[in-house]
């Protein structure tokens, strides 16, 4: 069984990356924070390549930093489709499924507590479910996995709102899909999330 894992990421551009962190950190440090989170995510997932996962990095637009990340971690680099986040995710998932993957998982790059075990749980859940979702504390999700990328799950969603997960679950119910919901995680969007991440990093260093 081919398991595709897509990592969505943007290049770290000052003024365009982690914009909700800019009031607290400034544009340059917010971009640096974004890069730190992306590198942490890529470092976390690369070990899965030896477990039968087909890993790929999906950039919003072509950028030399994305090329560097892809080469650093030995990942193919793909470009996200044109459109809103829903269209980008749907087309990314659909493309790997159409290419022969039996299941597709997609994560972002700003969830510092994402683990390989969490991804394995999601993959295992797809053996018995049509859809798997990893909820985020803010009402969105940090992971989505499927065996068929139904466009209805991604169209006309208010991305970035606290209703994303609920609306997605409602759509899944309308499509009569079986769904597994994993444990809730948190991602870094706001200054308080960044403080939480720094605390996590400090505890990690202190525990070594």
C-alpha cells in the first residue's frame, strides 16, 4: 500500500510569512519563526520515508528557499494549485491518489507537536475509514487524510476560521463518509502560540 504524505509550506518572506506574529516579532523575525517551524516539521517526517511513505514538499509558489529545503531533506518539490487553500489541498491530494497512492495524508508546517506516531495513527485509521482528521485547538485541523479527495470537503470553507473542522465534518456526514478524528493538537498562528512554542523548546532543551 502506497501512503503519500504531503507537507504544505510557504517560503519565509518577511511581511508575508506568519503575519499574525509580526506585531509581536516584526516581519523578519516572523519569517525566521516560520522557517524554524517548517524545518522542524520536515525533520520530524523524514524518518517515515523508510516506512513506505512517499513524502513530498508542496510550495505555494516557486522559491529558491523551497528548493533548498527540498534538497536538504531529499524530498520532491511540487507546486500547489492556483486557488484558495481548499482548492490547493484538494488538488494536491487528488494528484497523488490519481498517481497511484492508496491513501493520501496532508499536513501543514506550523504544528510543532506533530509527531511521526500521530501520522502513523492517521494512516492506520484510513484502513477502516474514508477520512481522517487531526483537529487543531483553534477549530481547524492540522492533518487531513483520505482515500478519495472529495471536492465537497474543501469548497466554500472559511479557511482560518474556528469553524473549519466542524464544517468539514458536516460535509463528510452529508457525503456519508466514515471519519476518524484523532487527538487535538495546536499550531503556531498568534503571538501567544509562539510563546508556547518557545516554552516547549526550552523544556526540550532542559530535558536533554
